[in-house]
């Protein structure tokens, strides 16, 4: 049985959607520490824009590359 990593779930989601927030990560994937997953993805070479927040104050993570 193949289980997709949290990082892979986030990258797949961002390839289909403009951004993800902690709130979305919790609701869709039960990922409670999105910032830690993003940190690991950055270490792996991915780049993100974090300059915006949603209406609830959550950071919007956008995949740059």
C-alpha cells in the first residue's frame, strides 16, 4: 500500500490550486503543522510566496517553483 507523504500532498494540491493555508491543510489533509511541511519542501528546493494572508489571517502559501 502506497501512502503519500504530507509534502507530496501539499505539492499536488498547489499544482491544482492557487494557494493553501493552514486552515485548508487541516480540513483537507489533517496536517496541523503546515509551516513545518513548507520548511521541509523549501529544504528540498521548492520556492513559495508567503506575502499574502486570507480573510482569517492565515498565511497563503503559493508555489513559485
